[in-house]
C-alpha cells in the first residue's frame, strides 16, 4: 500500500511540473500560447485550454491549415480556404460551426499557425489568478504531503518483513546478502581444496624424485648415486659429469688395489730379510731349513681384489646381445677400457 501511495504522489507532482513548464517556457522560444480562462469571452476556443501556435510565412500556408486570428482583442481559430497574398487577404472558415460561412480576414507576412491545443491545462493557470484557486492549490499540496507521510509510516523495515515471512511460511528464508556470502564461502572452499590437491601432487612428485638411481659401472661393485632431477636442457651435461666421476672413482680403486699389492710385497720382503740378520752365526743347514720354513709360512695366498678378466670384445658382444650400444673409452693413463652408458640412460629418462 505504501508503494501505491508514493506512486500517486510522484505522478501528481510530475504532471504538475510538466504543466507548469508547458505554460511558462514556450514564450521564451517564440511560441504563441493562448490560454482560455474566461467562458464569457466571445471566442471559439474551449475554456481552460491552451493553444500553441508558431509564426509561419504566408507563402507556406495551405488550404485547410488551422490559424489563429486576432479581432478586437479576441482570438479565434479558423481553417484557411483561400489566400490572396497580393491584396493581403484571405478567406477562412470556423471549424466549430457546421456549414459555416466564409470569413474574410487580413493576412500579413507571418501567420500564427496552430500546432496543437491542450484542454484542461489552462485551469492550472486560472487557479493561480484567483484567491480561491490558490487555496485549492495549497490544500492539494498539503494532501500530497500527508499521503507521502502515511506511505512512509506504512513502509516496513526489511527485518520486519523477513520476520513476517518467517512467521507466515514457517521456515527461514535467506536474504540475498546471505546467499551471496554462502556462494563466496563455497567458492573459497573449492579453491582451498584445489590448492591442497595440487600441494599433495607436488609432494608425491618430490618423493618420487627423492628416490635415487643407481648407476652400475661394468662389473665393479662400486655404485654411484644421483638424484632424479627433472629432465632439462642440462641433462646431457649432468650425464657427462656422472661418467667422469665414475672414471675418477675407477682410477682411485685401481690405484688403491695396486698400492695394497705393493705394500704386501714389501712386507714379505722385509719378513724374508729379518731372519738372515738375526742368525748370522748359525750353520748353513739350519739356516736353509729355517729359510724354507719361513718361505712356506710366507707363501700364504694374499687376498687380492677380484676383477673379471674379460676382454674388450667379450664385453662389447655382451652389451650388443643385451641390446645396448655403449661408447667404448680407453684411458691411456691407467690402460683401462670403459663402457659409457650415459647416452642410453639419458634416452631412457627422456622416455
């Protein structure tokens, strides 16, 4: 109900403003306005009407066009029948009278041509010209103010409307703001779940990468461990560095084995020399017996590093039978031949 009352108030106010503008503004733009306020005047214009006319050249007036004619401070609306521009006269007819007689009127260079007539709007102007009319206008304004106040009093708060909806429906109805908040919370929860899933996937990948690969060099026990990084453009460089490290480790093992052999041989020689120095006065027979016994004792087999005695061709044939084609590298310093599997391992990583 409050909305309906406000609509009435707004409609009346807007119509009043439009009517007032239609009465005041046209004369400033050269438009003739004829307001009929008195019913006693001798004219064919309706009482309370407002007629708008614009000045037009007489040459642009045609038969049947409505024009305004001023005679003895009176205004009439006629329809043109004929025009005599040379003599400045013309014949017109009163459209409000059926079978009316032709009337001769004077025609000037410009003639006020009627555009349209609004009936009832002139009463607003009439009301402003008399005391009674001003009182009526004041009461109308007061009535509109009262209507607007009543509409404001009848208007309910949003909270009260929600409470009434809850009481009538028996269930809680969520507002638009609450629904928007719930949608935002759902979207936020979905984003958090997606982030958690992504983080779990990344952790799984890192765990898999943390598992190290073991690269075995041909027949040797030593193993080299390297992290399984993602394959990048620097992959071949890392493979070459791993191969060079393997070569260096092999050189160290071979040097250590040879040094151990030389140490054992030196110890044996010292052990063989010591008895000779300790028994210089003994007889030759006893010395020979003891020397033979010491030789037997010393001739204990020395543990050496077990290295397979395969030739280069045998190893190459074995690799070919396994479906591999490693690069064969011969070290001139240690006189050791190596089989480089780095390219094969790199191709497997790419796959």
